[in-house]
C-alpha cells in the first residue's frame, strides 16, 4: 500500500461531528456557536447526504433527534407530550411540497384553494413547556431533549405574560418561546461594558442563560420576554389553531400580534415575505415563520414523524450573501468510498460566524459552476455551517487559472476511482482504503451499532495507519499485545491496561443484540426501528438472507420500497462477504428483545396515548412482537386506543369516533382473551 498522509475526515462524518458539537453548545451549555439559520443549512446538507445514501443514517443522527440532554443543574421532568422540532422550507416550492405531503398523510387530494393555515413568526429563543393542573401552574420546564426538560418555574415567573392560575381546571400544557428583545440585549451589554462584566454573545444566549440562573432575580435582570404558540390538553374548547391563540390570550398568556389565518400556500408565502420585510423592526431575532395547519382535528389525523409534526413547517428567511476567494480545492473520502470536493476559502464572516470551507458535492456540481482555485465566489449560507457557493465572478478570474482536475486516483490510498453510468458520485472501490476504513470502523463501534466502548476515533486512526485495521471486522482479530503496542499520535503506546479493556469490550460485542449487527450492515433506510423489526422476524443472518421481498414488505412499517432496498443490499457480494467475516469472527448475537411472541394480535391496530406505568416504546414493542400494529394517530381504522393519564386530543378523537378505549388493566384483559403474552 502506498504511503499516504492521515486520511481527511469525510464530509458526512465531519458534519455529524459539527452537529453534535453545536447541539451540545446550543441545548446543553446555553452557548450557541452559530445562528439557527446556520444550523439549519447544516441539517439540510445532512438530510441530503442521507437521502442519497441511506446507509449513513444511524439512530443518533442529528436528522432524527430533537434537542440535547437536559443538564443536572435543575430537576428533570418528563413532558407529558413530547416537544418536537420542525422541518424547514426555504422556497415556495418547498411549501408546495409540504402541502402535498400533508395531504398524502390525510389521504386527500390537495384542495383547489389549498388548506387553511395559521402563520406566526419563528422566534430565535428558548422553547418552554408549562404544565397546569386544577387551574394551578405545577411546573415550567425547558424543552431539553424533547422528552425531558429542566424545571425553571421560579425563573419563568419573573417574565411578564405568564399566568400562574387559570379558569381552566383540566390538565393543560402550554408551549412558548422565551427570548431577549433587541432593546433588552443592547441595554444589558451596555451595562456589562460599563461594569467590566462579560457581554452576551447574542440574544438567544442571553435568554437561555437567563432562564438557568440559580437566583431568579438574576433572571429578572435580563428583562426576558415570552410569546406562547400552542396548548395540549384534554377537551380543550378550541377546534383551530387560531382559537387556541384566542383562548391563551384570554387567559392572560402573551401571544404574537403578528400571527394570522392564511388560506392556501400562495398566501402563506406572501405572509412569509411580508414578515421578512419587517424582520428588522420586530424588536427580536426571528429567522423565519411557522406555517401550521389551522384545523386541530386534521393536525391529529396527520400525526408526527419520529421528530417533527407533519402538519407544520418552518419557512426560513433568506440569508445574506457574501464574497470570498477560493484558496484551494481538496478531496474528502467517505465511508462508502465517495469522493467529495471541498473548497478552502479565505475566511469570511457570514451571519455571525467565520466560514472557511464549502462543500462542492460532486464532480458535476463542481463542473457546472466551473469553480477554480483563485476564483472570487458568492456564498449563500441560508444560515449554513457549510455554506453553498452560488456563483463565480468570471470578470475577476485570474488569467492564470485552470479548470480543476478531478482526481483519477483516491487521495486516501492512491487506488483508482470509478464513476458508474447514471451516478453523480465518484467512488474509491478499494475496501482497504484507509480513509474508508476509519469512517466504517467509527460507524461499526458507535453506541447505536456495536457499542464498543473506549474505541475512539484516535485509536481507530492509529490502527488504520499502522496496518492493523482495513475493515471493521479486523477488530475481532486484534490481540491485547497488538493493541498495547499501537503508537498514538503523541508518540506514546496505547498500553497494556487500555488494550486489555478494549479486547474485553470487543469480545463482549460478539453477543450484542442481533438488530445491532443488522445496523452494522449499513442497509439503506435501516434505522433502529427497521433493524429491530427485522430482528424480531429473522433471528439470525441465514434467516435474513433467505428472506423474500414480499415477506419483507409484509413486516409492519417496512413496505415494498424499503423491502426492495433491503433485499438488494443483502444480495450484494460485499454485504455477504461482510456477514461471512462476522461469522468467522465468532459472533453469537443475542435474541433478547428480538423475540417473536406469535401473531395473536394480527389484524389489530393500536394507538397509545397519555402517561402509562411503563414506557410507550416498551408497550409498542410488546404489541408488535405479537403481530399487532401500532400507529401514531387515531382514525376510523384504529382497533383500540390505549389511554393513560392525560390522554389529550387522541382520547377525545377516539371518543367521538366511538372507538374502544383501554386502560392498562383493560389491555391486559384483551391480551388474555386473545391468547397473547401478558405485559
């Protein structure tokens, strides 16, 4: 193998790491490093890459998760109903696509005049959830990870527009956005400068940090504001989003005066443009507008994806454009061997952060723009961390410039690269390429795949550079003696104690749950949910490899398209060679949690709502393992609604439709009657 420099971190993995760092700073440290708009472009690029190569997706992908981990400074609390994020739109075409997708979820054609929506400004602040019971404020909490947040009740009480008592006595959650106005931000920093104290970086930083002060009086000193935008509660006397706004306002909650009902997507785009024109005069930071389906019953029917509501979308404001110069163009090699060109730029400030690189995606994109070293280019960040180059200033192009020569050999291993007909990407086909080996091994050992603790990136890079790791399964051939002698970047050896612990973890991974080994295959579209469903039906690799497309498609929530992608991937020679290598390494996958308990619930569709004595996912897995189907929304086709405390609008809808409603005791009785295994 030719001597090479240490492989450059691939674009996708770099974006993943960047997103993880930004999430930790934004959600956990209250110290956002970039604007929301910048983060949005990063997420959009990640989604595009995952769409092009679904094998990249893992359960902890930033595109599938919401928020960050709650800190331990304040008491944690579980949100009765999860606080989700929003998908983003950037163009009128995105809005139209959203409406088509929404109507598909509702099993209806797009009406001639479009649906009726409700628009409101998207404030760049901190989301909060307030729980009321018997008319009293029980607690107020941050969004946290969407499932659990931090209790900040006393701090939130220092903000005007938050009633502590309501005339409504049923259980109610009220969601809002806490922010620091432009005037309050400027006044705080002027005072900080006069007193020699650190200035706030931006208004959102001021709001987030203010809410987590141990002394509520310090929160009060920041003069924070809040606007509320939604409520979740049983039998709420409202049928539309507009009525929810009116209800909240009548109860004393502060709501946006700029929110309004909108008829159809052209009107939604016009509303967005009008708000964008007023953006600088709003008195607070806003990075877009939120467009929601106005009808609450249709919202319920449309339901949610794993991280976002299908009935709402955030339309982002157009970001600024800047000019800079291309200093160099380098190549990065991904886990699948894809070569991605990246422009190295003269550092330039864009919307509050410094940008020095921009992905050029593939050879066709690079050629279409004809980007060359030395060119002056225009960047459109749309708020992105890795911005997009929009155009080249040909008039200022140096006379000595030459077109960029896309490489015919891999920068990671020196081997030949290929581009198959009909493919946009250029790939290194050498499975032993060190650049590919590093990222493939990182994926293999990650928490949501084989979970090999202690096997960090620096160790993987060192193993690759020293010829001990060319494919993930080589990890199973390593001895403690070999690992102990591995020389790290700083010149030290890994050492006997660390090596012995790693060997123990590698050996322990041989008996991980089978779904983890399915994840390790990198099957397109096989996230955690798909992998666990496959593992319940097919307990080992021989059974999985023998699966027919029609059998795969019959599995709950997989379908024909995913089944075809799974079968095609399993038929690939490299996939089968990988499975054989796992077998040769002596893997003995556990079937714990993968059991198929029968089909006694086949033909039944369940919906789970409210707070129960055990996690909903646990109940869902138990029902699915016995042939039942668990849906996220109540329809006429729902067989049973399993309702715990605070059942919310799903309980109300089920009651109106005359559906069978079970508490946990009733569910146990049903399982007994059907001959199913008890919970």
